[in-house]
C-alpha cells in the first residue's frame, strides 16, 4: 500500500501535469491531421524524453497516445477522412451530423465517450495488471516462450489481410532483433563489421522511419501522382447554428451511456488481447450498438449513438493495451511496442518483474493515466475550435515540419548520424512494406519481442535438451501450444472463407473504407 500511495504522490506534481497536458495537446493536434496518428507522434517524441524522469517521460507519451486517439475523430467527423485508422467508423455518423449542422455536437460526444471509455479501461488495468504479473512470475522459460509464440501468431494473423504476410513480417522483425551480440556467446552476429550495431538496431530510429517517414513518402507520392482525395468542409462554428446543436446535453449523454459502457467493455477486452487493436474495437463497438438499437436503420444517417459507440471502444483499447505490456512484457499494439523503447531507454524492462523492481513507477504511471483522462477532457473542450482549424492546414506545410522532427528525433538517439541513417533505411523499408501490403506494425512488435522470445526459447532448449517430451507435462505450455494451433486454424479458415472486400461489421451499406 505504501508503494501505491508513493507512486500516486509522485504523479501529482506540477511538472508531470505540464508534461501530460503538453502530450495530450500534441496528441490531439497530430491525430486531427489526416495521415498522421498517435503512434507516429509517440515514435517522434520518444527521443525528446531522454533527459526526463522516467515517470514524466512515460506520462508524456501516454498523454500523446490518449490525445491522439480522440484527435483522429476530429478529421473523421469534419472531413469524412479519419485522422487515424481506428476512427474510421466514427465517420459513418459523424460526417452526416456535420452536414446536418451538428458537427460541434458530434465532436463533443466523441470527446465525452472517448474519455469515458478511457477511464473504464484504466480502472481495469489498475485492478488486473498486478495479479496477472504475479501469475507470470510463476512461469518459467517454456511457458513464456509458448505465450510469446501465441501472441506473435495472433498479432500476425489479425493485423493484416494475409496471415502468411503477417507471420513473415513478425519473423523478419524478430530476425532484425538478432543483430548485435549473441545472448549466449557474446559474439557479434549480423553486424557486418559495423561497430554501431554491436548493441543491436536502435528501436527509436527504426520506428520513426517505419511509421512517420514512410507515411510522409506515401503521402508525397499520392500528391505528386494526383491521388489525394479532397473532401468538402462545413462550418461547425457558425452563428446561425442553434446553441443546442453545439453542445451535448446531459440527457443526450445519458441516452448513449449504455452504448458507451458496452463499447468500453468491448474495447477493454480487445485491448487486453495482443494484436487485435483499436481498429477492430471501433468496428465491433459500432456493430454492437447497431445490433442492439431499436432503430438500426438510423445508423449511418447521423446518429449520435454511432459516434459514441466507436469512440468509447477505440479509446478503451489505450489503457487495456498496457495490461499485457506491464504484466507479461508483450506489446499488444503498435503504441505499446514503441513504449517499450521508452521504458528501455530509461532502464526499465517491462514484464512481470516491473511490479517488484519498479512498483512505485508503475503506480505513478497508473495515476498519471487517470490524470491524462481529465486533462484530455479539459483540453479537448477548450481547444475544439483550434483543433478543428488544424485539419485544414496544407500538407505542404505539415510534411517539411514532420520530416525535420523525424531527423531531429533520430539524431537525438545517441547524438549520431548513424541513427539518422537507420531511420532512412527503415523509411524505405516501411514504404516497400506498405506497397506490398506487409504489416509494419507486426514487424515492429516482432522486433520488440524478438530478443525476449529468443532468450526464452534458448533457455527452454538448455533445460529440456535431454528430455524434450517433458515440455508437454507442463500444463501452461500445452494450453498455449494448443491455443496457438487453434488460432492459426481459425484465422486461416476465416481468411479463406471471407470475400475479398468484406463489409465491416456494423458499417452502413453505403459506407466505403
């Protein structure tokens, strides 16, 4: 209890408050810009936290994540162009509400439901993570290897259209993680005589290149080739709009509360499972709300409940994603994988031991997450007009700024031009992965898990090399091996049976991806 109270006390400082507020503001601003998203902002911001206190650094990055999740809904509602993929289903009812003159109401409902879903998942994280870590501490290398194998399989299977491509991306990420010193012999491997690679490929420049810079290349290419989509905008702040259409009343919020709670439960469950992600959560929340509605035909025509359902679900994923990260050391999402880099940069190894070795820090992070929710609520309310204007900033202004931040962020990782070179190579690689429809998110998660997975497998081989069949006397190993095989079968069956362009669950018939 003393550790919990001390951690909470550490979080409630003026400096942490300022870092969280800046992170939330930055996240909303970046998320509101079509083509940019929270993980990109986190990747670029991680090097900026090098000289911060660990608690302040993680709180700042979590603030970006929470703000970015809501920020994606702004362009989805105003432009019918999601700022981030998880806000895709927000546009189904958000944009029709804008055309009806209720854009401000839609934005505020997105904010309120997002904060509610976030608070719910944080409460679950607070109560579940520590007991799960205690269970994980009782597991040996074979059990952890089986859990890692299951997680990578799920992530690979659900992160793209093809499980084979997902698995290849995950394997390639784990292979790149092998660069550096051998964990047993301490001999250099795959370094090609480059001393800079002795400690492995730096994760921060790698993620910046794969996420941010490759996306800029894609957007510039689309602009040059004339493939950019221009969507008409509507004035949501006009004086002729009735006051009741600019706010969400308590009665309107209460009428959507059941939907918000249902979506929060869905989002939390999805977020706690590695690899599924906020995109799926948003569609599942939207689909569940439509099925439960007495007037499902109204969805897609400008129904406030549709906005609430999506935003509560995808925001609930943010907190729940930290459950496998903190308890098992498994990143459940792209954002969580990037956070691993931040933890490691500050000498903290995510996993079951984190509650024993850095318990005060963990509970400080929990308190900072609750603080970030309320800050998100305040900044979102006060800055809606500003954030709505950001969506109209020309890409010709945004792109140079993002490129400059990418270079500065990569260089800050060790003050070396080698890190910049790694970022450039990763950007080209990320561009090719996007072109050939390989999941770069799966690659990054495979890279983040690669070293730990290898260590668990090697330790298991050493322990059971004389009697390998003894592995199947361990119930947890048998359970996760069976679960992995079953998951592969289900995913392959689903991929083979579904149509080439499936209709998203709950999406209106006229909606397009």
